[in-house]
C-alpha cells in the first residue's frame, strides 16, 4: 500500500465532504448576487513583490514562494485583495463605480496550523470600491450578516465586532503618540491574549516612563461601547477640550453607520468593540470581525477599509472596503451547532437490466434520458435483479426503470417508485414524458 499522504494543512474532499463545501459556496454565491455583487477571480500565482507591496517584506515568511523557471520570484496567493487591487488599478477609471465584486478561491499560507487555520483554505472575498462614505460599510456588513444568516445562524449565534482605526489614530495623537500609532496598534491587536505585564513592557519600550499611563489609557478606551462613552473618553485625554473637526466628522460617520443598521433591523448583530484593530497597517478606517457568540472559534470573517491600496498599486486614488470569510471556521461553527446539512447524492433513475438483449435497449434510453436532463445510472455489468435493486436503493434513485424480457417484448418500461414501491408500465416512446410528469 502506498505511503503517500496529503501535505500538512492541505485537505482532500471525498464526495460527502465535497458536498458540504459545495453547499457553503452555493449560499455564498446566492447571497452575494442578491446584493448585486459580481463574481471575479485572479491567478493563483502572483509576483512575490505584489504581496510585499501590500503587507511588507515580513510577509515572505508566511508564503509559499519560490523562483520559477524564468527566474521570477513568485508566490501562491495568501489572499486575494492584492490581486483585486492590481486588477482594478490596471483598468483605472474605466470601471463603473461603485465596484461591487466578490470571489471564492483557494489561498495558501505557510504558517503554524491550529484550529480554524490551515495552510490551504478557501475564502469568500467581497469588496466595494469607489465609495468613500459609511454607506459602503453599511452595505458590506449587511452582506456579511446575511451571508452568515444564510446558514441558519441568528443574532444569538454570532455578532459583528465593529471598530475604527481612525478613532484610534485620533485618540493616540491626542496624547502625543502621532508617530507611534502603528506600533501601538500592533500591541492593541494582541491585547486580549497578552498578559498585563507584557503589554506594559511593550508600551514602555515605545512611550518610556509614560508606558503605564498609556496602558491605563488604552484599557479605558477599550471599554468604550457607545458614542456617548466615546466622547467622554476623548474629553478625558484632551483635558475637557471640545472635540476637533476630525473627531466630530468621525463620530458623524459612526452615527450614520449605526443609524443605517438600526433602519435595516440589524442593530442586534453589531457591537462597538474598539479591541478590533486588524493588525495590518494598510487598514485606514472602520474595521470589523464576525464571531460566534460562544467565542470557541477564531473569527468567522474579518475586514475593513483600505483606501490607499489601489493608488499604491499604480491605479487611481480609489477608496475601498472589503472582507474575507474562510470556509474552515464557518464549517466548524455549523458542525458544532449541529446545523451542517447531511448530504445524500441522489439521482432521478436507476436502470435495472435483465440481460444483454435488454441492455441494448436500456443503453439507448439511458442516453436519451440524460440528453433530456435526467440524472440516470445503470449497472456496468449484468447481475441479478436483487443485487441491482440494492444498487438502485444505494444510489438514492427516486425511481427504478426495469428492463426485463417481458417489458422488452411488450415495448414498455416498468417504473418502480423507490419510496412506496408502487409500479406502472410506460411505453418506451413515452418514457421521457412519464419521468418528467413524475419527477419534475
């Protein structure tokens, strides 16, 4: 027996598992198209520089990258956003705005495997480009909510944690940390998993003797859960001074977004949670993640606004917001709740064939039925009727089409309903119509 095994972190899908995967994709596509999103795709291999341009040189350690036979440094894609940005930049202003695109494709990351994280995973990406205001976030997060609802999950099962990197920038700048915001947000991104003494040590390395005060300030800001608390937090660090224009404009954006969720009846799904900062520095505004309320899994989905990426890729200055949802965590959540459907592949009809003379007639009919749109199977070699009926039952066929010597002599086919075992004889020339009336 072969000792060959699949590579670590790469999956294989036997028919039952593939049916679950197909189900996930089907819901993703149905809901995305309901929102007017168009499907696209890009190459699995891209220039290594494309991913470095988006995420920095440190991303290389997480990639399946190599030199190809032409001497080019290339990589399997770890995500689709850089490809999207490159494609949009190539078309520039020729694309009608707002651009609402989605894609479902495999991505590859060479990193440590753990629950919910593999080295090859399939991800739904959805993005809106060309709209700078919070209307884009409202549309995109509404899509995310309906996508998860499409699998039978409700507000008691999942929620959206909504945050804002712009607010963090303003909050840290108000305390004199304008040039250190990115480094501080990298710490905030790991705050929930980081011991207090480690956080204090890291912040002190940035803020010196103000490290402890900064830690306390961040801890207080992380407790903000509504706009009233947000205003008070800024007054605390600014000595009671009035909010500046930038902060007021940002709070207005929050009000517009939250009012939109309320108008759509989605407020119960969304919570202000400033601990979400999405560590990558390329995010430029609202950021969000979807979690199951049990919090026993990694984020189901995550994303945010990235207004500078298209320009960085050589395209026009185009605002953008998007999210990704992987199939691994989503499938885990559905299975944990016992709501992943059980899939049984079925066919319309299975042919039960008496002998070689009957087989010639049955083969003519099987081809005609398949061309008419019916799914039909039959035994590839002759065996007894008993065994064939077991095969028909195992196939999930709705009817068995019986070709015996008596049926052949009379020019009929006997239809047996595999549910109630009722039977009827149908002239061969009426077989297609009879199956259509019965099954369609």
